[in-house]
């Protein structure tokens, strides 16, 4: 079966991976290094590593079914499934472990509609979803970590700790919205019933909202990869997809 899409033709990389050829080459180099131990074991893959990485990125970006995407790369449905299971974790972003003293982070939660009901719950939008705590650098807007997925009915204030995001961030200054009350994060000033906020607090809230919007913009860019709108992957698949897309997002920003 002849392939239609291949990484050897740079014009396919932008539409199906969302990356420039230069950024895609960086990703391939990093994944090849991380996968070196696996390249010598078992039956050789039918596709070169570049095409396998493009297949995974294209699956995340288009959310086509295995039956639809496999013929585009000239392989069987089961082979496409194995490639995604194998490379998904290797393409996942690694969380940043150290932060400068002056670093400011922003956190917010986002829902990913997820069909695997063993990891998802009905959320406020009445769909079975998983909740993901995403932390970005306020200056560079790069994603620095993504917490473990939790059921979609979990409130952000609980998800912050239970997802592991709190432990990963440590004492680094972190901005959040009003849903994180009681967490110790920097949140907007609250209005008391019947009382108006002083002008300086209103100004602070306005500034806070403008900065907090950066993480919302990050969600919008990440959800161009359509798998985050309806994830059919099971088990850890949704976590690997979010981490992988965070890595692709960072590569896109870094150029």
C-alpha cells in the first residue's frame, strides 16, 4: 500500500503536524535520542521514524480514526495503533524541574472530552471529560508542566494539588483565577456583598485578568489539535496526548 503523506515532503509537515520543517526536525532528533534503546529491539518498523512521528502528530491534529489515518501513511490500522501507543509517551513533554527566583507562572484547568469512562466523569458541560491542570511561564508563555488527568467533575482548587501540579511548582509565584481560592496562589480580590472594591484593587484585578488570559490563549492554541475536543484514546492515552501537544505547542512558539 503506497503512502500519501510522508515527512520526506516538507509541505505535509505544516498542515499535519502544526510545525515548521525546522521545528519538526528538532522534534525528530529529540525523539530519536529518547527512543534509541527501543530501536534495536523487536521487528523493524515499516515506516521511518520521521513518518511515524508525523503520523502521531497528524492523528492528534486531525483526530481521524485509525481506519482513516492508516491508509494515508500506507500501513494497516493495527500498525497505526501500535505506532501511536509506542511513540505517544516518547513525544510527551517533560515538566520543567527548576525555576528561576523571579519566574512567574500561570495555572488554569481545562476539560478534554474523553470517551474512556474509566478515567472521565460528567463535567459542567454535561460531557464525560478529564480535567487537566496546565501551567505556563507568564513571560515566555511556554507550557512548563501538565498535571495528571483527573475526572472532569473535579474542581480546580482540588485538581491543583491532586494532579501533582502543586508539588511540581513548589514555591514559585503562581497566578490563578478565582476558582483557586484557598490554595495560596495569587488570585483576584473578591467582592464582598454590598461593598465596592477600592480603586487600587479594581486596577489589580484588571491587570490580573489580562495576565491570566495568557493561559486561555494557550488552551486555544493547543486545541487546534482536535484530539483535545474528543479524545478516543484509552487509559493514559489522553495524558500522553495533552503532554505531546504541549511539546508541539512549545516548539511552535520557540520557532
